[in-house]
C-alpha cells in the first residue's frame, strides 16, 4: 500500500508557514497600535481646546483621524505578511522540495540520484548530506546483492548442469556403471548442498539477529584447530594455536564459524606440503583480535582485496581437489561486520597471508 494513500489532504507546510508569518506580523502591528493608545493617547485631553495661538485637537478627534489609518496599516501588514511569507516560506522550503524529488526518483529505481545541496552547513544541508549518504549505501548494497544473486545463480546452475549431463550420458550408455554414476551424482549433490547452506549462512549472518554473549576467542581457536587437525595432517600442514584469552562480544556459533573458515582456508590454500598455519589471539583496551597466518604463494595485493567478495577463490593458491564454494571469506566478512568488527587481509613476503579479525571487547 502506498504510504499516505487514503489520508485527508491538509494544508501544505508552505501555506502553514505563510499564515504563521502573516499572523505574527498582524499581532505585532496590533500590539504596536495598543502601545500607541496606552502610552500616548491617554495623556491627551478628551475634548478639544482653544489655545491663543491655534486649535488643539482632543482625544476623540485623534481617535477618529487615527482609526482609518490604523485599519489601512493592518490591511497592508496582512498583505505584506501573506505575500512576503509565501515567498519566504518557498525559499526556505526549497531544499525539502529537492530532497522530495530525489526520494521519489530513488523510489522509482534511480538510486544514483543525489540531492547535492549547496550552501552553508545548516539543518537542511545536514539532512541532504545524510540522505545522499543513505542513497549511496543503498545503491552499493543493491549492486552487491544483484552481483551476488547473479553469481549464486551461476554457481547453483553448475551442479545441476553436471547432473543432467551425467544422466544423459548414462541414458545413452547401456553399459554404464551404476555404482560409479551414483558416486558422481552424490559428489555433485553434496557440493550443491554445501553451496546452498553457505548461501543461507551468508544471508542470515548480516541480519544481526543474534544475542551478544561473552566469547573467548582463544577457546574458539583451540576448538577450530582440534577439529581441523586431521585435515592439516592430510595436507602436510603444521597447525599451531597460541595466544592469550581474548574476550569479545558476539555470537559463539557465528564466531566459531569465522574461526573455522579462516583456519580451513589457511590449510587448503597452502602452496605445498610442509607449510604451516598459526592461529593467535590477543587483546587490546578496546578490541579482541584473532589472527590466522599461513604460508603459501606470493599474492598480489589487488587480488587479496577481492578475496572477501562472494565466489572469489584465489585459484593461484588452491591445491585441493575440492576447492569449496568460494564463500568462506565472504561469510567471514559478513559475520565480522554484523559484530561491528574489522577484517584485514595482508599478503606476506615472500609468500602467504595474514588475516586479522578485530572485534569489540566484551564489557
């Protein structure tokens, strides 16, 4: 339902301001006339007097002469208040008109519209700048969602296309090994399920619908390393977790997912057997920090800057037959933002990557 539909239309803000200006001017004029009456006319005798050198009018004479002039003065003030108030109100409300036009254009889909209000910094300029900042964030968010939806559709279409191709081949080959076909379809189905679950987690992690608790990042690091130790041994990677207790405020389940994703990526993206992954925790006056440092190939800083985008896998670092769905760091970024934290990726010399997560400390 359109906002405001069905409401009775009232006076515009410009008309209200105009009437207010005119009413204030009329009140000020009448007060001035009352002051003249109270402080001047009361000292004049009520009757006219004949003086040796001329005629002196009385109070009644002055009132009869002053009344028409006062009425015309009030009429002039009323017209001046209406016309001047209308023009002045229109000039003062012109920034609101520009903001309304920009809002309507954005509502119609033109998110690139900006108010771009000129002039000194006042309440209207502050409102326009805040509205422009909101439109910029909304445009970036919608663009990111559209890009994410396109990538997700492409990624989800791939396992379905593979499944159809394998079924077509099996249909045309009467001697097809059914056990091998089932194994291949199972692998493709597992990947589709993994991708779907990752997409759901990425969608939910940015909604901030979780309870903040006191979480020790060092315990999460220990749990993640113990869980992924068999994977590290399988890849010939040394996995070490050290550090002090670091208490952050957030969701234990989501922060464990962050730690698991970072450690898993560090293991499977090592360059060769004999690499190492270090998981450390530390605390500062205003932040708790989790750092995952891994060996590996030398990385281009421009490539590192894109690794937190969905479906960016960093193919030059991958050495696993099952590369994953490309959402690990995107999920980490979303969860960290939902916790008002900061995620930093730093390429190392001569190779490897350091990933740091800074979260608000638990009070």
